């Protein structure tokens, strides 16, 4: 339901420093692998260069520099869509009760689950990721990325639990998205997610509304106008950040009979350079809608 890269809120200077450290360590890793690859066949040298081959009990956990390097490495891998490597990088540290590690690890697990063919294996990974993000939320309530990924994972988890559970959790999902946006108003993808929530609620099928009426005294409602407002806010915060946001503006404008605006954004989505499957899917749907007008 929701997808898009998460941008880490840190200064440009810090980003440059961390990237420098990451690149330096990768160079060290490469040189040592060539020279010493027979010495540590079961331990990725990157861990050795960052954390040391010493016993974990003797690690200096107060070293923010090495921790930041690890997190920066994970973020670089995320930008490269290498989610499996992020999992390998962070999974050994999931018991450290570090919020920054937990939410990044749960994010990677969610992404990996989307490519797993086996439904049972994907479900297992989603539930494990959900447990991790719950731990992170317990540890730090005021972290925007934790709330964001809690909403994403709760939504995904309910997809395995039936329509009644999914509808029952609607308010809870939105609550965490709104909290994430409150903590970080500059994150366009959170605004996009809220827009999706509003659009899907406005577009509920009649039988889904009937189920909602049995669960809530006042079933949740949301007009397409509200969905459009969030999609447009996301676009104002970060123009052209995501092909699907352009597509959703076009689709919502169609629902509101704003044909001229719909054409504008559907054309933008159809011409968006496809960098991944999400972009390609949005592009094809935009082209289909344009051909139908």
C-alpha cells in the first residue's frame, strides 16, 4: 500500500561525513578481502572493519561514530534498493534495543516481503518486522519514522487477517501516520500515505461500508477532496518525488470531475522516468487512464 524511500533528517555536513566514512570503510573492506579473504570466511569484513572481530560483549557501545557509520551504510543500501544486504547488516543487532536499527531493519524486512513468492514466508517476515517496530515504538514514542513504519506494517499485517480486522484498524493506522507527519511535516511520503488512506476510504465498496457500519457506531468516512489535499501537499513539499503521487492526483481529480487537472497529472505520471516496479506500474496505469479519456 505504501512505498517510498525514507529520507533521514540530518544535516548535509553530517551526511557528507558519514558517506566519507562509509566509502573509506568500503575501500578498506575491499583491500583486506583481497589480502586476507581466507582468514575470515564466515564473517563479512565490513562488520570486522566497523565493529571489530572482538567478542560483542567487549564492544564499546558508546561509540556514536561507528554506530552512525552502520546506519549510513544501511541508508546507502536502501537508496540502492539492496534490502537483503540491509537485513544481513542489521539483523545481528536487533537485540540491542536501538531504535534507529530497529526501524531500519523492520523497513528492510517489509521491502523483502514484497518480493517473496511464498505467502507464508512473506507473512512470517511481516509479522517479525511488526514485532520489531512495536519494540521501537515502546522505546521511543516521538520518532517520526517509527510511527510511519508502524502504520505501514500494521496495514500490511491486517491484510493477512481479513477485511473486518483491516477496517477495525483504520483509525489506528491513520493515527500513527498523522503522528509521523506531526513530528516531521517535511516528509512528502507520509503526506502521500495519508492521501492514500483518505482515497481508499472514500472509494470503499458498498459491502466494505456495510462491514464498517457493524464495527463502528459512526463508520469512518473521508471525501475525495481531503485525499487530494494531502496528495497536493506532498507534491508541494517535494515536487515530482514519486510517480504514484502524480498518478493519485490525476485519479482523484477524475473522481472530482476536474478533467483538465487530471489530464495534467496523468500525463506527468505517464512520462515519469521509471526507475523501479512502482514507477512502471504507475506509468502503465496513467497511460491506460489517458487512453480511456
